[in-house]
C-alpha cells in the first residue's frame, strides 16, 4: 500500500511500470536530498513524466502528467560527491491529487491505482501474450539475436517490462501506463507494435526479458 504522500522525481523521458526495475543516476542537489530523505524513510519515490514544454521552467515545478508509478529503492550507492546510483522496483501506479511546496523537491498527495487482474481476464491475457511474442520474434529475426520469453515470467510482468524497455516514445509509454489495467495495456501495446510495423522498423534491446 502506498503512503498518502510521496516525493516525486519528474523526468522528460522515463516512465516506470509496476514490478519493473529501473537504474537511475541522481545528481541534482534537490533530488540528492530527496533520495537521502527516502533512504531514511520508507524508500519510496514516485516517477512521473514531464509534460512537453517543461524546458521553460525545468528548475521550478513544470507540469507533469497526473499518473505515475511509485518505486521502491532496492539498492542505493552513495558516491563521494553526494550523487547516488540507485535501482528502483516499480510498485504501484498513482494519481497526483495535489502537491506541497515546503521542500526543495516535489512532494505529492496521491491516490493509489492498484491493478488487480480478474480471473476472467487471465485466459485473454495469455492469448495476447502469444500475439506479442510472435510480433517480437518477427521483429528481431534479422538481427540474429536469440530472444527468450521465460514462461515463468507472469504475463503482467512481461507486458509491463516490454512497455518500459521497448524502443517507444516517452508519450507512448505514458499512454500505456495510463491504460485501465494490464489487459488494456496489453491491447495498447499490440496496437502500438502493429502501427509501427515493428517487424521491420523497431530494434529489440537485449535478448532476454527478465
């Protein structure tokens, strides 16, 4: 369960999904303070995507998309100059209700958006998984890579992992994050892959989904 308030880490090109790992390098002073406070507390921060045009007020509080994903800091490496290398694991989506302005970094009051998969959606999700695997295999045949889709990886983790790691635009990832549940996200991912004609135009980053 997410706490009612969480610090926000807005970035222009990163979208986090539940149960997916994300490495981050923290170098701005306000976000170094954020990580330090998080490590002293529950280790939870919220990843949000900056809206287009953020450059005009990057040092302030430019608009972000209202739906993000909270992450748990599973590993933190403090560096000598105060920077951090951290690894986040996506926990749960949230919606921003309002922000506080009493700290150097952004803090938001949020509502959690849990993603429960009803039993009746499981069979359909499995069918869609086979469709996505077929699209991806076709996409990388020319590279000579040996992709693997471990059957032990739950369908929802595979969908979220692909949504985060395939070469999609940040706004496309954000649209997938905002989809109403994993099944709807899976449908959206298929629509994107087919629209982009992934079999000839999109590269596969790495050979294993894990």
